[in-house]
C-alpha cells in the first residue's frame, strides 16, 4: 500500500503545481481516466492493431500531465505572423493523412539486441534495444495491404527492405510497463541483425528532451509515437494529445519542444520545427464522421506540431486496417482553417 499511495500523492501535488504555470492547463479528464485504468499483463511482443493492444494503450500514460503533447492550447494566443505563415504553406491545400506510424508493444522481459547504427550514430542513443522479431516497419500493415502492388509482401519482406530501402522505414517499439519508447529511422533486418540510421530513446515518465541540436527519427528531434492517431482513441471518441504534421518547406530554426531543424531556408514566414498549429475554434465539425470529428476536435484543443519535412498538412495515423479510410473527408479541411499559436506570456516549458 505504501508503494501505491506515495506516487499518487506526489502526482496530485505535481499536477497542482503544473496547473498554476501560465499556458499550462492539465487535462483532468485524461488524468482521471488513466488513474482508473488497469494495464493488462502481457508476456510477448504485440502488434498494435488488436483489442489486447488497445487495452494496454488505453492504460498507458504517455509523458507527464504538463508535457507539450498533453496540454490543451485552445486558449493560447494566435501568433502575429499566423496568416502569413498559413499562406506561405498553402491556405488552399487540403488536410491529409498518412497511414504510416505503426509500432510494437514489448513486455519488460523482452530480450535486448544490438542494432547497428549508421548515418546518425553521433546523434543516437546507444543500445542494446528491445527490438523483437515482429518489429513493425512504417506503413505495416494497412498501407501495404491496401495497395495491389504490395499486398503480397510479408512483414519480414518489409523488415528486409521491400519494396524499397529508400523509404523512411520508421520503426517504433514501446515498453508500456517501464514507460520507455524506442524509435528508429530506417530500421532494417539483415542476415547479421538489425540496422538503423538513427535511434532515439524517450522516457515516457519524463519531460526530458533530446540534447539541444540533436535529431531523432523525426527531423525535429521529437518522438513520433505520442502524436499518432490510434484506433483505441477513435473508438473512445477522444484524442487527448497533439498530433504530428509535416510540411514541404520549413525554416532553419526550431522551437520548444523540438531540438533540431532540417532546412537551409531562413524566411520567417516558413514554419519552424516544433511550430504549433490549431484548427480554428469556429470550424464546424458536426457534418463529419465520428472518427474524423474526433480528430478535428483534437486539433482544436491540442493542435499539431511540425515534426518533419514531408507532404504539406499531413498528419500521422496508425496503419491499422480497423481504421476507416477518410482521405476524402479530411480533404474538405484546408490550410486556411488553421492558425499558428504561440505560448502565452510567462509560459515556462517543463524540463
């Protein structure tokens, strides 16, 4: 009993302190749900797209209550150059989504293996890492299974680089019991073991960022997993975190919580890595499907963070075959329906 009570008392005090900080509104509904949830036990690596994984994910607290991904920003002020930035990106361009970022859940007993790091070894965390044999590669399974040209591929085919090694091939491994996140860029299985161009480890119980100036598997130095739209969230009808978004043209600058830029361009109307966008409060979501309405309401309350260079106005959704295809619906939302927001005066990022 002593082990249980002390963390709860500490959390209550922490939440009270965090709520007093300018610009930080702790989502009490989210906290109450997580406190009431009980994480199911599991003893082997689980792919993300099944009811057992849903139950684990629903009970997992991803970062502290005052973390940048978790705080509502619906009351944050609009940035002075919001209109210019939206226009520079493309106000007439549609909101899109990529069914890209899948992941695997591993138990605390998962064996750790060496991953040979290459291109960004100097900005990588060191292993060994709990990468299981069934580690998921970006896009698996929905992206591949819905495309006639790739639906015959197996998971091992994709792990080994099919149909191409030139893709980003993000790999994400989550240890929910220890609240550890392992993310890899271009994760690939070879006859001699796993390789990756970059590896990042995040403590999901901490607000600690990557070292200043360091990348992650995303150009901004941000984690991917906390930003992905998941099936369990759409089924619950509520997403309680900011989303991930990409843009083709970004600025040679970054803003909290990002730690890295990936551009030579200095035009101040281009978005920085970590720039936060919010769907306008007056945007009518009532005519959309329940799933899309859930996403849009999250974009009003939590917004989305610029995380990487890529397709303009593209958010990340888990490649879960249970999630309906909603490209046509999202394309009804345009860039001009968003605004850039900035922290209020006195906001102090948690560290």
